[in-house]
C-alpha cells in the first residue's frame, strides 16, 4: 500500500473514533442514570402489586369469618335459646377452619333461669373443639361487646388477648367480627362474636416469598400498635410512634399518621438506619393498615450490578468501534484488492460470486463496472443452461408423481372391485342358499302334517323376508354404483329442480320405506311445517338422500332411538335425522364424505352412501352437514332452499 492510502486510512480511522466515542459514552451514561428512575418505578409497581395480593388474601380470610357469621346469625335470632346458642356456636367453629373461636352472648338478665349473664362459647384447641357455657363474668363492658352494641351494626374489633374471667379462653391473639342480634327487628338481645387467629392470618400473609430478600410486611391497628411485625417483641405492645424523635424521625411519624388515618400510598422512610420504600393500604372493613417494607439496598441491587455491566459495555463498545473503523477504512482504501479477490474466485470456478456495480467515476470504478457487465453476460449463459436442467428435473418429478398417482388409482380400483364383488356376492349367496331352503320347505309342506306345514310356512315367510331384505340391499348397492358412475357425475348440470315437493310427505314416505326393511324399528317424526307446505326441488334425489340417512340410522343405531325432524328458517328447509348409537369417531369426521371411504373396513357397504347423499344435496342447491356437537350417536342436517 502506498504512503497516501496509508495516511488516508489513519485520518479516517481517527475521525471515526473521535466522533463515535463521545456519543457512545454519553448515551450509556444517560441510560445508566435513567435506569435508577425506572428501577424505582418498577419497584413501586411491584410492591403495590404484591401488597394488593396480600390484601386480597387477608380479605379472603376475613370474608370467610364474616360470611360464616352472617350465615348463622339468623339461626341464633330465630332460636335464641341457651341450648340452641351452644349448638350454633359449636357448628360455626366446626364448619370453618379459619375460625378459632365463637361466642354468642346474651344481654344481661336475658335468661333469668340461667343467671344474670349467659355466654355460649366454643374454642378450637388443635384438633379439639370445646363448647361450654362460660362462667358468669362482666362481659358487658368488654370491647368486643360494647362497641358493636353502641354502633348497632357488625364491625371488626382490634386484636386482643381473649383471657377473661370465664370458664374457657382462647390461648391466641385474636381479632373478632362482632354482629348484634335482634328479636323482632329492633330489640337487641345479644352479640354474635367470631374469632380469627392472628397466627393463621400472619402465616397466610408470609407463606410465600417476598419480592425482595429483606422485605417484610407490617400490620398496625387504629392506635398505631403493631399487629404483625417480624420482630415479635413489638407485637400488640409497641406502636409505630414509640421512641420516635419528632425532629429526626419525621418520615416515620408521617407514615404512622398516614396508616392510622386509613390512607394508601408509598413513602421513602428511614427505618433502623436503612432507607426503605414502604407501600401501604388500609384493610377494607377494618381500622387496620397493611404495609410492605422494601429496603432500598435490595431494590437498587440490580442498579449497582448495572455499574459493572456499563463498564463492560463501554469496553466492548470501544473495541467494536475500533474494529468497525478498521473495517470501514480498509474497505474505502482497498477496492482494488476486493476486485482482485472476486476475479480470482470467479476464475477458480465460483460463478455465483457477484461483482457489484459502483457509482465511482474514476478508473477503478470503470474497471469494476466492466467486470460486472462481463459477469452478467456469463451468468445469462449459465442461467440458460440451469433453467434447461431445472425444467428437465421438474418434468421428471411430474412423471414420478403421475406414476405414483397411477399406482394409487390402480390400488384403489382393485380394492373397490374386490369390495363390490364381496358386497354383491354375499347377498347373492344368501339368496341362493335361502332359495334351496325355500324349495325344501315347499316340498315338506305338501308331505308333512298340519303342524309341520305351519312351521314350514313360517320358515318360508322368514326366508322370503330375508331374501327380500338382501335383494333390497343388492338393489341399493347397484343404485349407488350407477350414481357414482361417469354417467351420473354430471347430475348437477342436467338435474331439474322444478317439481313441487311436500317435505312432510317425502319424510313420511322415507320413514315407511325404512320400516319396510326394519319393521320393528321405532322412528319418531316431528315437523314444524303444515302438510300443504311445498318447496321447488327434485322429488327423486331428495327421496334418495333422505332414505340413505334413515337407512344408516337404522343400521348403526341402538334400534331404539331414531328421530326425523322437519324444521324451517327464513331461507332453508331442514331435515334432521338423529340416532343414539356408536356414532362416528372424531378422526373420521373429514373422511365420511369421501367416496369409497368407510369408517369400518369390515362393515357392509361400499362407502358411497354419504358421499352420494352429499352430492345430491349440493345438486339440489343445499348441503348435508354432520353435527359434530352431538355425541350420543349421529345427527345429520339436510338443508334445502325454500
């Protein structure tokens, strides 16, 4: 390479590096700074979503208690008696696994014979359920009795230790759903109180992994007491405002006021020396508030990890810039080398190598364009040869396909001839055999006694019936063969649809024809049309199609449930045949209308009945449809225009 191209490549390379490097570094820096905002935004959305999920789980627990209480409260009001209250209290604990205890307390002196106070109480102790009438104590002043009595409506009471002067107490911290009980609609007679164990509630909230390794949930009451906290020493004793300095812990105090006021939102708060992101929402139906605390160090862990990724990207980007600069500059100053390389590869026999045209007007550009023109001439000649080869190959492939189709046609023809021979030979053999038996029976009629003659006549009648059935079957197959022949393929072109046909009359005639082959077969017929209603169609082909559908129903059904219905729409008349039986397998739905195709190769028939019926229906201007939504047997719908 001469001195001038070398200097040019150096100048171009330095120019590209000086221009691309600042843009690349500034873009990555802006992305790095903006990612902190995106990560914080994603964390808030994730925390709020997780908080909503936990609130929904808490509400499920609470709704279970509320529903159980509301469902049984009317029983207590209807039968407000000591024994009934004990039974209802026990029942609600037995039927609801989230309920840890239930008490039904009466107004003082409600039952004078039982004393001043009466309380039916049931508590769950492990797998044991204990129901007692509590010893008398002043529950009238208890918060779980006093508040709903004052409000005169159901409410949740903040968690408390249920120890009292009564006979029985709940060993856990509980929250109670309390509902006043009334007699006659306005007289309050007691309080229905159902207990929810906070241990179970905390387990439900914390049973799944939190969104961040050190995240945790906090639940506080209306007075700021911790009802749920990972530090169990704070539970039910310490408030969120305890030991907080108003001059230094303003964020924490503001969070406490927001939560106790029943508000929802997100805040950044310093807790135990760590900056945390807190999402909080009130628990519906209560004065509690649930918060998800996520340390910022966990949230920004990916952000700090991103620093290393940015540095790696800068290094890789710089290397890529240098590499691309080298490539671009090399391509700009070495066009002759590229042209020489392409020419050598073409000379070596790589005729697919393409020499592109260039817009350069100097000697190098003219030389490259001359080579490109020469290559096009060679490619045209080679392309002509390739086209000839490809056409020959395509013709050979067409011959192979035609040979394969011919072989398939021969196999189908052979199989069809064998099937036709078998289907015709079987009824003929039966008819010949029955003819011999009939001859012997006729001979015995004249020579036997009266009983033998009667028996022989009965046999003759049976044989004649069988011969009639097989001859009809043979006639049916011959008619199908004619319909499927080349003479009948063009039926749609010459078939005339100018006859006035009564749908009800055709339906009844086809039923009678089917009963002539199956005398004991019950066929249920329904119609929505008047008997004087008629359509313009072709009587013969309509009758053939409907007969085939009824014949198949009689042949393949359970011989008990066959029906034919005639209905109408604004534009169509529908003949619906339905039976109960084995039906058609789902994998054969797309094959039943193909000629010479049978669901069961061992069954009688040529596989032409349904295909011909389909063709007749099309020729009559309608269609034949298999109702695939019916699964108790087969249902076919023949539609014809009105």
